[in-house]
C-alpha cells in the first residue's frame, strides 16, 4: 500500500478544557516548545490530538468542555502520502461525534458520509494505527493511565511488555502473512503441476511429431542443391532471353519490310510536300467574279460622288441679301421710335380733347370736338410704321432660316461625298490586294490539291519519318536471318518452369527441415526452461512449507515478537548511544516456552563494567533518556519498519513532579531530539529552558501569546 507518512500541520481548539478559541500551526523541520507556567494549558494542545483521533482523555466530556460553554470542538489538520485531511471531533457535556475530510478539487470533502461509525472506519483505512501505539510513539502525554506513561514499557512486567508489543504487531496482521503464504503455497503447487504437465506435453510433442535433432549439415546440403539449381536456371534464363531477342528481331524485320512495301510511294510524295509545306494561306484569296463585282461597285459610287459634287455649286453660289433687309428694319425702327413719342403725344392730346380741354393750356372750351377726328387720323397714320417693322423682321427671319437650311444641305452632301470616297478607297484597296494575291492563291491551291489527293491517313512528315526508321531497321536487322535459330521461347519457358518447380520443392524441403529443427529446439528449450523453473518452484515450495510452520498458531506470536524485539534492541541502542553517550544499552531475551518470563529486558551500564542494572535504579533524567530511546523513538522506528507507516510527528509532554533542576534536564533531553522527526515539539514551564530550542510558542491562561525564534 506504499509508505504512510503522518505529518500533523495544525491544531484548532474551541472550548477544549481551558482553551476557548486558538489555532496552533506546527512548524516543520524545526524543534519547537510550548512554554508556559503550570496550569497555563500548554499540555492541552498535545491532549487535543489523541482526543480528536481516538476520543482518548483523562477527563469526562463534562470536564473536557470549557466551563460555561455548551459545545466544543477539536480539529487536527494533517497530511498522509501528500494528501491533506482534517479530523474533527465535536462534543458537548454528554456525547461526541467524529468526522474526517479530505482536501479534493479545492475544498475539504467528507469521507464518512456524515456518519460517526463510517467516519471512524474511513480514518482507520487512512491511518491504521491503534490508540495504544499512537500514545506510545506520537503524543506522549502525562496521563493517569499507567499504560501510556513515559517509562511504562521499560518498567513493565514481561507480560506487560508482551501485551504492549502485541498492539504493535497487531497492525502487521500476522494472519495476513499466513494467508499470503498459504496462497503462495497453493500457487506454487499449481505452477509445479502445470510445469510437470508442460514437460510431459513437450516430450510427447517431440515424439508425436517425429521430431529429432537435425544437424546444420543437412540444411547446408539443401542450400548447395538450391544454389546449383539456381545457377542452372540462370543459364536457362540467358537462353530464353537469347531466343526472345532473336524472334523479336525477326518479327521487327518482317514488320519493317511490310511497312516499306506498303508505303513505297511516300518518298516522291514527301519531296512534293517538302516544297509545298512552307506555303501559307493568303490573307485574301483571289476571286475573279468578286473582283469584277467590286469594280462595278466602285464605278457606281464614283458616279454618285460626281452627281453630288455637281449640286454643290448651285447651293454654294446662292445669295441671301440679309443686309438690305436689315437696313430697312433699322430705318423703320428709327421711325418707330419717333412714332412712339408722337403717338404718346397724340394720345395725350386726344385724351384732353375728349375731356373738352385745350391740350396746350388745359382750359375748357367748346370747339375741341372739331379737332378730335383730325387727331385720331394722325394717330392711325402712325401705325403704318410699326407694321413695316414687323413685315421686314419676318422677311429677315425667313431668309436666315433659308440660309441655315442651305448650309445644312451643303454639309450633308460633303459628308456623304467623304463617306462614299472612303468606301471607294476601301473597295479599291481590297481589289488591289485581291490582284496581288492572285499568284499566292494559285500556289496555295496547289498545296490544297496535294492534301486532297494525298492517299495515306498519316501526315507526310510522320509517315516519311516512320518510313526512314523502318528502312534503318531493315538495314540493321538484315543479318538476323543468317543467324542460327535458337528455338522458340516456349520451349525454354517450359524447361525453366520445371526448374522453378524443382527449386520450390527444394526450398520447401529445406524449410521443413529448418521448421522441424526449430520446433525440436523450441520444445527442447521449453523442456530445459520448464525443468529449471520446476526445480526453482520445488525449492520455493519447500521454503514456503517451512514458513507455514512459522506462521502456525504456535509459531506466529513467537516469530513476530522475536522480530519486533530484534529491531527494537537494534534501534533503541542506536538512540541510547546518542542520548547517553554510549553509557547505557539494552538487550532482550525471549523464551516463548516460559509463561512467567516470555520476554526479559536487561539494561547494561558501561560505568559499572556493563553489569546488568534494573530500570528502577536509574535517576529520573536517565529514566527519561532510556524511555524516550526505547519507547518513543525505538518503537516508532520498529513500527515504521514492520508496517511502512512512518510516524514523522512527535509531541512530548512535560514529566510530572520535576523540580526546576529536573525540568532543565528534561529540557536538555528534549532539545537533543531535534531532527528525529519532521514535526517535533514538547512542553516546558521555565523560561530558562527556552534557549535550547529553535522555536518558542508561549502559552498563558489558555491563549497563544506570541511566537519567537
């Protein structure tokens, strides 16, 4: 299941004993102490751990809950295998509940489904360490329970020692090893049976298949026969190739002769074609009828141009006397201006006269009526001037319009003459080109007639090229008929086919030999391998059958206790050598046949010539060093060695009943534990002891006051 490493990271207390609400972060790789006077609640932080994990306490729940409070809780944050967990125990005066959560996907998730028993089972799966072991090697609190007091193992009776060790080895579950051993015995027996069957099968297969040891010489002999036949086939292939080349040349020669005979006239035709090939089709083809038609059209257009030119002089010579009319208009316009002034004067005179007034003095008189007809007559005479101006203006405008129309007609005739002239020029140019193309058309017609009468499907250039190639083939292969006929290819193909069949047969026989050799060697190697494995399995089976005796009811306890004590003696003496400077050492003696003394722990003192010495005769400081070396450190390391559970957290409470001198010695011992665990700390009560520690956490009246280095 891999190595389980326990690291306690944080302790949170609410209403636990005399602590109301505190959080203690445990430093890693740094020896620390909780420093405070007696009764300051410094040991309470250590007691919180076994209380949370196992519900263990020296007090009732009523006394565990802070006075005056209804509920309390303890939370322990810890890491196992790199996974983060928090164990919580909530309690009141009469009951407590336990839960375990794991940090997953950014939050702590409940592993027990909110149920107390399921949570405790989940915790045991994560951390399968019994309370009895935990209180020995992780948190050494000063308890009223004598089984967990410092030195309880060293001073115990042989039976008490045996009972303590039993808690440690129970985690190993010796019956599991016995079961595994039995399973391995069954597996080895099955494997031995299978190997026996495999050996028999391989031997029977060799016999049934008629396999035998085949020498390399027999295979090499087949290889030589194959090579000889391959050489013979190569010669036959050469004869086949010669035959194919001969008949291919004959066929090629006959085909060329047939071609030359069929297209014998191509040489003369090609000469004619060679002279005509460069003749290109004229841009304009000569056509006598069309030329005559063009010339007739030209004559018609030129006649039309001549007629149009004859009409121009009459139009161009026509005169328009606009000036004389303009003079008359100007003359009458001058008179018209005088007329207007006179008319205005006469109209005014007439108005006075009609009113019976004198036009000169505006006086009334009777004789005015006689003057009115004369004035009106004068006024009528003046109107003739206005009519004359209108008449000559109209005549002038008509003449201007006639002149414009004449000019327009002249322009139209000139444009028509230009257009017809351009058309005549174009037709004459076309006629000239047609005259020029007469000879080219005749030459081109010769080329067209050649193509029309050409008798072959292939164009002259390609056919002539092929014809010349065929003549070259005839010249090149003319001697082929004089060569000796090597026979038809079919004859050699038949011979080669027979040789190839024979070659395949030889290769098959060779492969059969190799296959049989391979199978024989395979089965023989299987026999050798299986025989070797059979021998190994038989040896292992014999060993496991012996182990089954060790794992028997009588053998198992003795085996585990002996194993545990062997390592405990080794590790405890290593720590004693460090903490007592080699003065004190221990030795375990076992006698599983003795009921009174199945285990005996002997202490040796180098200062007394390594004479045995009872634990009770040691001083308090010596007892502390021995107990920490054997019980706290030694047992912890043996437990880790046997179970793969590495308890990297150590918390040690102060020893009851020590005076200041004893406390100083305890503090010195505690400081020597630096580096033995990743998280390591203890409890002391005198300020004079603080200088020995890397980190100091002060506690006063149930409160963490400050931390200092």
